[in-house]
């Protein structure tokens, strides 16, 4: 009996030592067992989608699930509001349950896009992956170029330190992780392609509802005849360059001297799309842009900025980049989604897109591939 007790005690001591060792240092990405060892996981969830055009089954890779879960773990608060409206500290189980629910919703949204894309021959291509990689390498190179070796104190190589700085910049910007940023990049790419595929009438709609143009603006101080003459000479030279076929961006860089946005999107009422302060242009500018053919250049426009500043301007009307309009920038989403700034209803093509995507989402079921593994996933076990 004594030998048995000693054996049990020895086992308990070894277990405690194992747990202590497992808790030392920063854990590598992965799922961990109660004793601290990593668990090998290939897939987490199985999603089945059947929106009427055949059943499609997708197994969610662990890395994809982890990217979403870890991001949400970092941005989810530690407090919850109970049924009585009181704020309290959430238990690990409560926080885990909430994150799992949102993670599953995000993954269902994503795989709904994947399934719908397959119907239209749309997917994330090798070109998309290469574009992401190239963009990532440019970002890392920017950080590498900014590292001063004489002042920087870091371990490892420059590249490793640059990747660490990049990761920290994403965290500061909004709690993002590089893995979730990559996931979001591909999700946005799918959305963009699907919007374009499901909106064959998009170009006609844009021509009727919005204006896209770039402008060269030269300001001067009113009452200063020399400054006004210099500004007039500059705008005339800019006008001649544009009529001769010079690139508008190059002309703006050479001649504009104002804080005006060089590129603008307007609705038919003159409201500036994407303005956080509800800006709009005057009737002179709006009418000048409206009068232009696509690709046309206006005459020189003059006006007063305020009591002290005058300006000369030239407008060049531009076509719409459909891929941009189907993207996820604030301006693009406003143009694609609404017929004018401040509209309370959506455009027909956006309504159609939402309806189709929602039909796929609503016809998706999700089950864990391994219930024991899924139950093990928690805020203190998945890193």
C-alpha cells in the first residue's frame, strides 16, 4: 500500500512539474491539451451548403478556424451584460461560447461566398495569392528600410524584426492579426468578384447616378496681382498639357497647390461620396463636370475659395473602374450600395447580391468534425 501511495505521489509531482514547464514561455500557435502538450488538428468544422443547386461540403482547416478565433479572442471584451442589465466579468466558458458562435458565423459567411463562387466559376486564384504575397513583401520591405541598425535593439534577422513590427502595427490599428488580415483579404476578393459577376448592369447604373473626376486646382491670394497672374499662367499650362494628352496625375503633381482632393466621386446632386462631413460641390463645379463627355477636359474655371483666396481649376471626367466600385472601400461600398449619398434604400444590383448570398448562408449547416477536439477549443487552450 505504501508503494502504491508513493507511486501516486510521484505521478502527481511529475504532473505538476510538467504543467509548470508547459506554462513557461510564449506558446506557439496551436491547440493545447490540459497537460500543456500541443494537439494535432487538421480540420475543425464541416459545413454543408445546399441552396438548391446541389449539396456542397467544406471542411474548415484548423489554420483558418484559428485565424478567426484568435482575432476575436483579442478584440472581445472580458465583460458581459446580464439579463438585468448589469455588467460583470465573463467567465472563460462564457467568453469561449461567444467567440465560438461569432467564429462560426464568420466562417459560414465566408464559405457561402466560396460555394456561390463555384457556381459562377469564381475562386481565389494563384494570382490572388501571389498578389497578397507581393503586397505583404512590400510592407515588410518598408519596415526593413526604416530599421536603423545602429539604434534598433532586436533579436534575430532584420526580416524577422520587420515582421514583428508589422504584426504590432496591425494590432494597434484594430486588434488585427496577420493571419486574420490574410483571411479578410481573400474574403474581400471573393466579394468583389461576386459583386461584379452578379451586376451586369453596373456600368449603366453608374453613368446615370454618379460622376467621377480628377481636378487641377491652383490657388492664389486675392488682391495680389502678381500671384494671380502666376496662378493663371500655371493653370493655362496645365490645361494645354491635358489637351495634349498628358497624364492627369502628372499634371496635378506639377501644378496643383491646394489641399483639395485630387480625385472625387459625386452623386447627381453634387454630394461628395465618402465625405465624413457631408461635403458637396457648388453648382458651377457640378454643372461643369456634368457637361463633360467621358474622358473630357473642362475649360478653365475660376472662383473664390473665401474672402482671401481665389482659385483656377480644370476638371477631367473619368470612367468608373468596376473592380474598384465592387471593392470594400468606404467610397466603393457607398457607390455600389446606394443610388445617392444618404439614400435609405439600396440599389437593385446590391439588393440582388445580398439576397443571393443570404440564401446560401441560410442554407448552411455546421457540425464539429471531432466533438472532443471542438469542446477542447477555448480562450485558454487555443493560441
